[in-house]
């Protein structure tokens, strides 16, 4: 059972009920993807999910509760994808590992820009949600692993560095969801993040050796 269902008014216990709630959450995700928060209404979600409006209110008090469920599930899915990559990231080199993490983050934020904007502006940032706290902690853990693996000083406490890189990445991704300055691309963002990561790593050899110039 996905954790986001804890936000619902009534936690479904039967398979059919679980499927209905999942359909509602996925429908709401599509509504937000296509039209942002303004498009999110219980009627729009019911129509997109092909369920009666009574079914929506059976599990969710209002559209804000649906939104919380969407945000919870999105963050859970983002982490699951990242978590599955950790063994490969640690087995490779620093440049490849960091580029993959940053590329994944930038690509997913671009793809989910409406949801990221809604989560940042309406929910007042991920740290106000239990799932947000958990997600930030998971990403910090990933950066601690990467810094410990590729840092210039093995064995050094990297808690602060991982915290700062994580929150810098979250802030940049929130900005990215609102669009880039004219003439700038997602690759420019990734290259900048790699340069910052190189500094945090203390100039470890090869960190951004393949980064694009400029």
C-alpha cells in the first residue's frame, strides 16, 4: 500500500477500493501535469478517473488532500528510481555518477514541472510534509555515500556537505520548474551542478572531466 494513502480520509482495505484510490491519484497527477493547480478540481479528477464524484469524496475530503497524496506518491517514485541506481553509481567513477544523478533530477523536474511548482508553492515546500522530510533525508544519504566514495579525503564527515548539496539541488530544481533564463538549457544547469560538486569533493580527480565547456 503506498504511503500517500495515509493522507486519505478513509484508508481502503479491499483490493477494489485500493484500485479506486490509485486511479484517483493517477488521474489527479495527469490533471495537474496538463493544467497545473488551477485545473485540479474534484470534478475534473472524477471525470479523468472515470469514477463518480461520490467515490472521490469517499476517500478524500477535498482537492488539497488529493494533492498531498499526489505529491507523496511522486516523491516516493522518484526515490525508488534513484535507490535502484545506487550500486551502479558507487561502482563507477565520480563524474559519471554525479552526472547521472543531476541529469535524472533535472529531467524529472522538467517532466513534472507543474507538480513541482504546485508542491513548492502550495504545500510550502517539501519539508512541511512527512514524505518531504523523508525524501530529503534519503537524498542526503545518497550524497553522503557519493561524497564518501569519491571525496578527496576518505573517512571525513560529509554530513554538512551532503545537506548543502541536497538543499541546493532542491532549490535549483524548484527554480527549473519555473523555466530557465533565455538562452540557457538543462545541460547548462547540469554542468553548473557538476562544477559545484567538484568543489565540494575537494577537487577529486576526474569529477567533471567530461563536463561540457562553458
